[in-house]
C-alpha cells in the first residue's frame, strides 16, 4: 500500500511538471503564431501593393525576442525559435540567390524594364516563403512536444 501511494505521488509530480512544461510551450507557440500571422499579413499586404502597382510598404519582418526560463537562460522554446529563424533565413538566402540568377538571365535577354516589378514580386514571394518555413518549423516543434508528452506519460505510467 505504501509503495502504491509512493508511485501515485511520483506520478502526480510528473504530471504537474508536464502541465507546467506544456503551459510554457503553449505560451511560446501562441507568441510564435502571433508573429507568423503578423509576418503573413505583411507579406499579403506587400503582394497586394505590388499587384496594384504600388511600392511595397517598409517594415521589419522578424522580431528578435527571446524567451528565458526562470534561471535567466534561453528556454528550449527560444532555442527552437532561433532554429526556425535560421531555417527561414536559409530559405530566404536561397531565394535571393535564385532571384539574382533570374535577374541576371533577364538582363542578358535585354528585358530590364520590368526588373523592378519582378524584384518586388520576388521579395513578396520570399516573405511568404519565410512565413511558410516558420509555420512548418512550428508544426515540427508541436510534434516534438507531443512526442515528449507521450514519453512522459509512458514513464509516469511505468
């Protein structure tokens, strides 16, 4: 009976830790979702401006906020966010390279009149691609969190 009560107590403590962990992860994911929605809205506005023939609105596309845990160290969520930003920056750099190659090819064909408009369109596409890359990274993070939850539940049940 004592062993059963002890195991029950340990299981409750594990579940409490899991609740705390997932509450923090949920807050981080909500913040990331807001950031992604903001980026997506900016990209949509930029695309609409380009399609209507206006100049794209200026604005920064990524915030550099980092979440810290109780010890003042960057939390796992902020590390994941940094990885997401790295992935989106890599995607942007690849697209910029493709953009430069495309512009060079157009320059060689003698059609330089539409380069500005094409450049604006490509920048808008880059912004959308960056938002999509971050959304994909966020989905991967959620999957990892679910896997951790399953592992913790299995350990608590054992």
